[in-house]
C-alpha cells in the first residue's frame, strides 16, 4: 500500500497527505479561536471541516 506524500518543511521534508490535512485543519481551528470576525470564523471552521472530511475519505481508501 503506497502512502501519498507532500513536500513539507519538517524533518526529512515529507509529510503524508493525512498529516498535512490534519495540520491545516488544526491551524484553521486555532486561528478561529483567536479572532472575532464572525464571517472569517465561519470560513475557517468550514475549511477545517472540509480537510477533516478529506482525511476520512483518504483513510477509508487506505483501509479498503
């Protein structure tokens, strides 16, 4: 089973796609907690939710 990778800036320079998406979702969620603009918060949380759904799809494909 091959693992998709994305070039990143940590360690050996490679992150799995799931790690990358998790990082993006977590960053968006942290940022949403620090700001007060309602529209931006909604967009960030929507973005985070989309990344988490992508993770679920990829994880499901890897299990199959």
